[in-house]
């Protein structure tokens, strides 16, 4: 399984960018997303950027990764990691709603 890591561009040199995320820095290949300016958030898989994302999306992914780490450490109440899902009734995606009614 491959897990995408949100990383923010520090500097860009053509189709390579030095990025930081989750406590590390690395150079990412930008061939799939094109050159991007510093400050841009990317979703990185195995040292390559696969998608440009916004800061809110990066925060949600980081929260989910934090929840995964907490679960692996034995924590069972993970609700604090999913603030966007708390206090609401789960809903099926719109494209599935008709299939189950």
C-alpha cells in the first residue's frame, strides 16, 4: 500500500521541488503536476508529486495520518482527529444514495 503525504514546496527548480511535510524534507519530482510556486501543497507518493492540493486538504490528510499513528499506538478514541466528521450524521455520497433507497 502506498500512502500519500502532504508536502509544501520550499523551493522549485524546474520539475524538481524541495518540499517539507510531516517532519521531513525531500526533493519531489513534479512531472505529473508541472512546476509550482513555493508555498504550494502537494500530495506526494514515493518522492513524486501526484496532485496539487489546498491547505485545508493537506490538514485533513495530516489529521488522518495522525489518527493512523495513534491507532497503531493503541489509542481507541480517534474522534479528535476527524473534526470535520464530528457531530454530524454520516451521509452516503450522492452517486450512491439512489442505489440504497
